[in-house]
C-alpha cells in the first residue's frame, strides 16, 4: 500500500483527498496492470491501448481535469493534475501518458485559446479527441527558439511546411498544437502556435519512433498544410511565450509522474524486503538494506514537497512558477531514477527480469529526465531565476 500521509499536508483541500481516493479506486478497477507486479505493463497494440485509455479516462470524467470547461474562465487545478498523474503513474505508465498528453496537448488552447478554439476542449476533456503538442524538431530540442518549420501567410490563412519530431501521440492524435516560424523577428520572437487537425491535407506521419518504455511517438511532416488564420493561438510571434507558459504549468506534473514511479518502486521494495528470506532472517533485517529504504523514502518525501509546493503556488494565483516547477522536475525525476535503481538492486536477479514491475519502472522513468526540458536545462532555468533575484 503506497504511503498516503502526504495527503494531510497543508497543500491540499478536502476535495483533493477525495479525488486521490477516487482515482486510486479507478486504477484498481480499470488498469489490468495495477499491482499485478509481473506482467510488465504489456499493452499489446500500443495505439489501441492509448485510444482505449483516453476513451475510458474521458468517459469516467478524469480528463475533465486536463482542461477547463470551454465556457469557463476557471484556471486548471495543478494539484489535481499532479495527484492524478502521480496515482496513474504508480499503477501504469501508459495510463499516465494518456492522461498527461490530453493536458499538455490541449494546454496552449486551454491557456491562450479564444472561444472558438476552446471548442476543442469539450472533445479532449471527453476523451473524444486525442491531443498532441508539436514543438521539437530534429535541430531544435533543448534549443527551442531554433525551430525551422515555417508558417507562411497566404491569403486568408497560413501554409505550414517542415517537420516535427518526438511528438507524443504523433500518428494517433486528432488535434496538434504546432509551433511554427512566422518570422516576425529572429529566434524566439518569430514563432507562432497553430491548431492543426490530424486529418489536414498535406499532414503525414513520416516515421514512428520506438523507445525503451511504451509511448506512441512520431516524426510528422507538413507539406503545404493550409490552416485558416483563425487557427493561430494568440497573436503572431507569441508562440514561444505560449509554449513556455504551457510547459511552466505542466512541468510540475512530469515531476508528479516521476514521484508515482518512485512510490511504486518503494512499495515493491518494502514487500520484497519483508518477504525475502536470507541469512536466517528477512532481507529487511539487513542494515544496509534499511539504509537504502531510508534514502528512498527521504527522496520521495522531498520530491513530493517540491511537487506540491509548485502546484500549490500555481493554484494560489502565482502567474508563473518557473523556479518552483523546474526544481520539482529536476529533483523528482533525478531522484526517482535513483529510487527505482535501488529497487532493482534490492530485487536481485528478479529486478532485471524483463516484465518485472521494477524492470518496467527502470525503463519508464528514464525519458522524464529528458523531455519537457532536460535536467541540465532545468538547472539553467533555476540558476537564471536566482541570478535575476528569485
Ligand atoms: C519520450 C519522449 C516524449 C516526447 N514528447 C514530446 C512531445 O510530445 N512534443 C515535443 O515537442 N517534444 C517531445 N519530446 C522531445 C523532448 O522534449 C526533447 O527530446 C528534449 O527537449 C531534448 O531535445 P533533444 O532530444 O533534441 O536533445 P538535445 O537538445 O540535443 O539535448 C541533448 C542533451 O544535451 C544536454 N543539454 C541540453 N541543453 C543543455 C544545456 N543548455 N547545457 C548543458 N547540457 C544540455 C541534455 O543532457 C540533453 O538531454 C519527447 C521526447 C521523448 C524522449
């Protein structure tokens, strides 16, 4: 049983505790991998699994938390997003992914979209449309301001040409938010954001990308894809700002997912340490093992404090949580990797057995230290904030 003591921390309201219990019970009834321990989270046809998860998460109301109601001006509740991601990740990385991408993919629309654009939110929140966030290109991953995909003004609309890569939900999404160079200025100030439906003429999937943990990813191509001017989110040249502000909100949720993986790793380790007999006792009796367990628990609590501080700060009305979110992501993802590694070690040979839950976690955690800003980038963000006076 995962530690739930953190729910009594002052960051949470009663509704958060009820929500945490609700999503826990949903996971236990709906995720076949939940606490199964040994099936490795095998999802067979990954695209079908993701579509099915989005549909079920939408049907049961969980995706309603990923974006505000189109007609409402209420902000996103980041603590809710974090609690849901933490819980889903503890049970099943693919379920967490399906939930997270509905939020990130629709994020620029929910944060900056006009009334017409926000109509998409009814579909992403209901699980009827899958969302994607297309920022990265081959030559511009960490160096976001260097993107080359162009959007050229043409009569009443824009024409998009170029490629994006590493796009989560690439190939299965119904709606993509695409960041393109419109050229108002050089670098970051010459980028705009566009809504592009997945069935737009000239749009195609150039390549599916296979990674160490199940994740639908693609390189996608735009060959004279025409969109109306009304597809632009915000004003011309605001794309970089929109992308960064979106990541600012969702970065803390990546940290929450890492926290979920770490909690599961500790939970499995405690079971193993109590149950495994050796040297006339239990694995848990060995003091070096106790030391590892203490370090895992400490990392988890410290990560949770950073995650929910960032979420609470945003929910309390802060316009930006750049420093808090970067600290949470850096610490929670890096330490979760170490926590999971200790879990693998304490499981002995079983820890590296393909399909074992801790082997799966070892693969699931890795990419979180790279995407939505690699750990090195988070350090730079934190340092710049400090040098600028906090
Ligand atoms: C599983 C997964 C899902 C993804 N989903 C999406 C998505 O949905 N949409 C999207 O647009 N992108 C997505 N990405 C792309 C992701 O955001 C990029 O991979 C990430 O930003 C790093 O870019 P890059 O791969 O080009 O690496 P590079 O930019 O080449 O960086 C390589 C490494 O260099 C180091 N580094 C980078 N900058 C610095 C620095 N300033 N100082 C010191 N070291 C540095 C880091 O260790 C980094 O990992 C995803 C990636 C993965 C792996």
